[in-house]
């Protein structure tokens, strides 16, 4: 069963947030995200470290890994330090059809 994943990434850039965001918000980046059915939800930088970035995406299970495989070199060419990348994945299952019973 495939499901939607919300991924949270943090990483460092070797440029300014504004320089990185201009690339992230570009038509080329949008095209690359759409190719893997990835929806960017949020991007921002840390108050204490403006070169530390957070990005939140939603996507079908497995698609973010396919995106990184296809676009890792492209991302690194935009001064993203891939060695600093941390990821957490969040899922939600609709159990509305399950009836809860009191213990």
C-alpha cells in the first residue's frame, strides 16, 4: 500500500539563504519536484545559523529517494552540503473506519 509521506530535511548551504532559495523556487526546481510528484510545503533558515536550512515536502512513499538519486549532483552544484543532510519522515494513516473499543 502506498501512502503520502511528509519529509523534513535540514542541511547546510555554502551560500546565503536568499541565493539558495532563488534556486529552490526556480521553474527548474519546480519541474524536477513535479517529475517525482513532490510538493514543497515550507523552506526557511535557522535564526541562529542562516546557512542551516529546513525544507518540508509531501510526496508518495519512495519518491524522495528517487528524486535524490536523480538530482543529487544538481543539488550539490547549488552549494548544498549533502554531508550535513538530516531527514525525518512522517506518515499518517486514516483509521476512521476502525471502531475503538473501551478497555
